[in-house]
C-alpha cells in the first residue's frame, strides 16, 4: 500500500472553500430535488477525514463509495499492471463464501489448510522438485512478502555458515540486476543486506547478464536473485547459465552461492509456454522460488507463493511453533492472519483449468503480444521486447537469449511459443529513430496521456540505470486483453500518434497539461518529502523506485 499521512480535515475544508471554482456554487448546490433519495444530504452530514459521530443509512454509504470508485480506471483497460483482473462467476462465488475465513486458524478451518497444502504440492511439481527433496512452501500476501522470506532464509544460512567457520557475519550482500522490481531492493534495505546491483544494458535486453554478475560476488554474498520475467521488457534472465557459472566459481574459490528465482510473473508462464526451459528446481543452485498467484496464476490481488527445494534450505530458527488457537502450528510468514479466499481461488483455477487450460491461456497471451508487437513495428515504433522474434539455433550461443533446437525451429506450428524467443507476454516499445528524427518536438509521454483520455492506462517510463535515457511504453498482455481489444488498442495508439504528428501546438499543449481526473485528496494524503530527508541528502537508489 502507498504511504499516507494524517490529513488535517479543517485545513483541507478551508482550502476547498477558498478554491476559486467554489464561487460558482451556492449553499443550495447539494440540496436534493426529490426527497425520496437523500444521498447528497447524507454526504453533507459526514466528515471526510475523521470518523463520523453518527453513521448514515447503509444504502447511502454504499452508493457514496460506489460512485466515488467510478473515478478509478477500468481494470480491463489497465495495461500497466501484471495483476489479474477477472475470474469466472463460480470463483467469485467461492471467494465470497470464504471471505470470512482466516487461513492461519488451522484448528478452526482445517479444510482451508488442506487446500493450501495441495496448492504448495501442485506448484512444487510444476517447478520440477527433484525426487528425494522435501519441498516446503507457503502462501503469502504477494511476491514482495515471498521475496523477503526467500532472502531471509539465504541470509540466515549464510550467517550460520560464517559463524561455524569462525568468520564475521555482519556485512552480507546480495546480487541482482538493476532491472529488479522494487521488492528486491526493499528486502536488502529492510533486512540490512547490501544490494549489489548489476548494471543492465540494451545489448543484454535490459536484464542481468550472468557473466557481469560474477564481478559483484564475494565471500559475503548470501545469494544471487535471478528474475524470470523483467518488469521492463518481459525478458527472462538465464538461470541455468548463472547456476553453471556459480558452480565453476565454487570449484575455483570454494564459494557456495545459492540462487533465488524471482518468478513473480514467469512462474506461471514458463512451465506452460516453455516446458523445455531449465529455470526452476531442476537447476542445481536454485534453492527457492517465488511467484504471484495474482498475476499469471490468474487470481484476484492478494496472493503470492514461496517454495524451497528442500526443508534444510529454510533454517529452523526462522520457523515459529505456535500454541495459540487450539492446536500446534508452525509459521514462517511476515504477517500472521491472512485470508483463505485467495488460496481457495487458486485451487479453483488449478481444478478448473488444469495444465492444459493454463497452457492455452499462456499461448493466447503470447499470440496477442506478437500481434501487437508486429503491428507497432510496422508503424512509428521500435519494439524492445522479444517474444515476437523467431528463435534460431544460432541464438543458443547467446546467454541473453533462450531458444529452441533447429528441429523445433523448423516446425510449422506458428502458435507454439517455443518457436519464438522466450519471455513474458509483455510489449515494450518506443518511438523509432526515424520518427524521433522527423518529429523531435513530440514527447513520448504524450502518447500515454492522450491514451488515458480513451480509457487506456499505459505507462511511459525510463529504462534501468545506465540506460535511463531510453524511454519505453509498456503493455502487459493479460488474459482479459482479447484479440478484439488488441485491435482496438492498435488503432487508438496509431490514431493518437498521428494526431500528435498533425495536430500542431494545440494537441501537444493538451497532452502536456492534461493530468486525468482531478484527485485533490491525493495531494493532501501524500507524505511531505522534506520530513524524510536526512541532512538534505537523497539516499542513493538504483532501481526505478525513487526515494522520498
């Protein structure tokens, strides 16, 4: 959740009264014409930023909130987010039937825990847990919590090994690419681990190159986090190559460095679209993997998963034995209570879709991503993502590309993702060099702003450090983004771009000054940045998340 500060209600009200636009409203502005419905009158009686002394009718409370939520964007047209936005009616019914169940109450809700355990087992098999390993895992609030848990387990094991060797254990570090999602850097800062960010470049598809990562590893490295699906371009980092290089490093230096795979998005894409790819627990140095059930696991927001290849990778000091709710329970999560409903929804998908259903959806998402990519490349844009590029045997020698054999490449099935370079169904793109040369005055961010007026939410942002001068627009092709919507989106992108090309100063002014729906409460609720300053110096941060 975003950080919010306390709001001085009296000050906000006075500022609102002084707003120049308020002079057009008299005291009668909110008086109802028909007394059969008193929504406006009820609204006038309650404060916005403090608990009302007396409540209002339930119907009024519902309608006020319902109407205000209409100011949000349409989740289906939210192209910025990886988070899933639609489930079948039966899944919604199950969620409502279990919304009052706390998954941590094992004695009271044993069936929920049984379903949780089955989910962990199914995911473990999906991720190729080797025979003889006792995999263990848990549901989390999302991948952010799961990454914290995976990192903590690596830190604890490193500390124990250092203590046993009689060495200091006060300066741990962890290695990952500068393209990492902010959760990885949060782990490092929150748990006092030095984050060693590997620079990424356009030549390596804006993801970490395993050979570059070796330069940042030493005896204090608790592990390397490898990303299966960059949030910038959707590219997969090379888990197998990273493992091979770490094996060679151990043979030369004795350093035993594990891998945690951040598969927040790729964990529910790679097994179905790229079954021959080695990235999971069948890679020797992978000890833990996280994913988001609420992304390509196709569940509503609020669910992540973390699994360890074997129980011994999860140190016993991190597990709490609880005698609290009528039974003996074991806990290893950052929070205690958590809803059972998302876990039940995950199992619903597993039962309803099965392997083949997930496979068909992954194929469809990637097919639509290829359609969008090809259309954009034929117009005014350069596509930076890769899933529309054919795979070739020659690519197998490039560590930044995952490809298939020559025999597979010769296959006639154009729908098979293995015939293309591997990645998430993500389309990242920018203005082509020719376009920028011909129209240097057009800012790429204007496309984002004007598309918002058509309902589409599509971010424009800078590439990771070392390539931050590159701006990119990004579209996440989720299950709810149909081929029909893709065609409409292509038309709107081209219409918007061409309007900027011929619209002159008026179109550019409209794009540069528009900020969407006015939300004054956002301004009042944001923390004051100067209150977080340390001597006026900004803390250095290397990923796309900027410090206060």
